[in-house]
C-alpha cells in the first residue's frame, strides 16, 4: 500500500507543470466565455502543447471542444 502512495506522489510531482498549464488555460477561457459555456466541455490547445509558453498563453491557441471530440483527437 505504501508503494502506491509513493508512486502517486512521484507522478504528481512529475506532471505538476503540465497540470498547472491545463488549469491555467481553462481559467483563461472561463474568464473570456463564462463558466456556463464550458460546462461539460474541454479546453483544447490547438498546437497540442499544453505547457505554458507565450504562444500557449493566449486564447488564439485555445478552443472549446466537446469531451468526446477532444479526447478522440490525434
């Protein structure tokens, strides 16, 4: 059981920047369009790079997609 907790901690540590960028993108889109417009939807990075860079910090690189469309994207 302790091994699972250690794995979880290591995983969270390794993916912290990526998760923060995804949350940042969602907050930015909520600010622009409102929370109701994003209900049940995903915010997608058009270029496929969720990490925060100057081009990824703007709404030009973000789009609102249904969960199904975003998660089936390749």
